C-alpha cells in the first residue's frame, strides 16, 4: 500500500498530463457507447450478465462454453444471457467458420451513462453495486498471490488512496490520465494496439467520491 508521502513524491515526478501521447491510441476506431436507455442499464444488472461483460473485457472473445467454465455456470445459461446482451447491443457474435462454437465479443470497449439518465436511477445504482463487488473480488484474488510478484510489480500495484481537497479542473486532469491508460489497456486486449513485451493483464479502477454532500442552504 502506497503511503501519502510516497504518493505525493511520485505525483510530482510523474509525466505532466498535457504530455500524455493520446494520439497514439486510435480512439476514433475504438467503439464507445453512451447509455441513455434505462432498460439497457437494467439489462446489465443481472449478475451473470455483468460477469459475462466483465469476462469479455478481459479477453478479445469467448464462447459460451468457455465463459461457463470461468464463471462456474452452464453453457446454456451463458448462451442465453449472451443473446440477451446482444439484444441490448452490448455484445456481438464473431463469425469463425473453423470453430464449432461461435465466440462472442464486446461491441463497445467504453460505456458511459448519458446525462439524461443520471446516476440516481435504480438501474444505475444496482449496476454500480455489482461493479464495486466485482472489483473488490478481483482485488482479493490479487492479494492471494501478490507475494509471488516481482518487486517492481508489487510497487505499482495494490491499493492507493488519498483523502483531501481537489478542484474540478484537477479532477479532470486525473480523468484525462486515467482514461488514457484505461483506453490503452482495452485497445491492447481487443486487438487495436499491440501488446508490448513485459505487459500484464491488470484491473485499474478509479473511485472519486466527494465526502460532503452539497450545501442546500
């Protein structure tokens, strides 16, 4: 776990946000989607569907049988829920003539919630809870083998937290930096960018939670 002093030092030694080479990622070819349909958001809140979305985020494509083995489910259930996700335009089949089973892949690598839907809907809240639980479980799994990682990987992984005061513009800088590396990781997973030697699959998550509610006067 990184200390506040270490975090402060590394922050000032890091590359300035404006120098991040965002043009190196073919963002125009990476499909993204802004969810404005409450029904589509609710469709994601089923635990197995969210598990499938999460799994497809880790691999370029998977079949229902492969998903069933990794999610401790059945191929029939995974196939049904993959078709439901396709109905709501989240996934799509991959035509591979040489394979008996058809693989599925994510249709969009980036999904945001449109402003008109907002973050206060029941569907969004349920989805957020599911996502937090998934991230926590992956972190717990990582903690079980962290001692086997090399020192440099242990140094850059783990839980990094800071509590204090930041402005909107400073948080936007944080967003820019995070979005760049999150997009780069996804682009490599799904074949838009080459995976460099020495890279590992990682889960990166950003939580920004204002601690004080707005002053209602």
